[in-house]
């Protein structure tokens, strides 16, 4: 179970920059858009985890 999760994690450092020098302007713009989309997915995943944690914290909070 944990082995599968480890395979899905990015490598240490998490990102290998592309060699951009030979790319056309159009390709660079498409690449930027793809990166923005991926950033949005990552931010949504973070927000979902934060919401799950907040819900769990509220559920398990001891009454005062």
C-alpha cells in the first residue's frame, strides 16, 4: 500500500525543468498553460485535504 503511494510521489526536488531554449513561443505558451492547470489541480488537492482535516478535527474535538 505504501509502496504504491511512494511510486506516485514526485522525485526529491519534485520537478525537472524542461529545456526551453529550442521551443517556439507557441509551445512555450502552451507549456505555461499546462503548468497553470497542474498548479490548480495541486492547489485543489491541498484545499480538499485541509477541508477533510478541519472536518475531522471538528468531529473529534472534545466538548469544553
